[in-house]
C-alpha cells in the first residue's frame, strides 16, 4: 500500500512530520527555513505556495514523487 498523497490542505509541518524525506523538496523550493517556522505549523501548503509565488501543482507532484519513491 502506497502512502497517502500530500494534500494541499496539509500544513508543511504535518508533511515533514509524516514524511521527513520531503525536506529535500522544501529545500529545492527555498522553503527549508520557512518549513521549520511556527507559521508552517498552521499555514497549509496551498497558502504557503501562494505567499511564496510557487507552482502548487508542481510542488505537490514533487512531494508525492519523493514520498512514493
């Protein structure tokens, strides 16, 4: 059974807790420092992508790719 995919409504903190291997993806997108901030615990992935002008669909795809190996 493959892991559940990352959902746009998940917080970055939740994603990192459940899937620590995604840290490299957050680094790639320049979110490595942001990912450890208190804001990352409450703000969902969709809002984070919007604030940082990131392509949400590509970010989610990259996260899921790393999770699924």
